[in-house]
C-alpha cells in the first residue's frame, strides 16, 4: 500500500502528468477542452474605391454589344442568315465589343484614371 501512495504522490506532484490526466478526463467526461491561446480576428477587407469600380463597370458594359446603327442593322438581319453565318456574326459582335472595351481601357489608362 505504501508503494501505491508513493506512486500517486509522484503523479500528483508532476504538473505535466496532471495536465495529461486532466485532458484525458475532460475527453472522457464530454467537457470541452481548456481554452487555448486566442487567435486574432481576421482583418477586414479594404473598402473598394467606388470611382474605380464605376470605371470598371463602364468597361464591362462596353464588352457587351456596341450600340450603334451598324450593329443594330446587323442584329436585325441575324434571323435571315444561315446558322453558320449567324455564329460568325455573333462572334464578330463579341469581338467588336471587346475591341471597344480595350479602346476605352486604353483611354482611361492613358489619362491616369485606371490603375491596374
């Protein structure tokens, strides 16, 4: 019995062993583990520059079909074209929109209003 008391006193006096026993008891008892070091909260996103966002919106809108009389005429004639020519016309309209967007981006960049 004296040997059991000596072993028990040795375990109770060692903080590392007691920590392991407490962690094991917490897991078995369903208690939450002791709190660990708090992690800092995540940094919030920086506020967007609304003027820059407006310029980008203008660029994205210009990527759509250009709005002039020539494109209106081609779009109106589309139902009367064959399937292959309709696809070519659609591709050409998209290319014209991208070209106009690139031109507008170049102008904004040249004026210093668009930061990449």
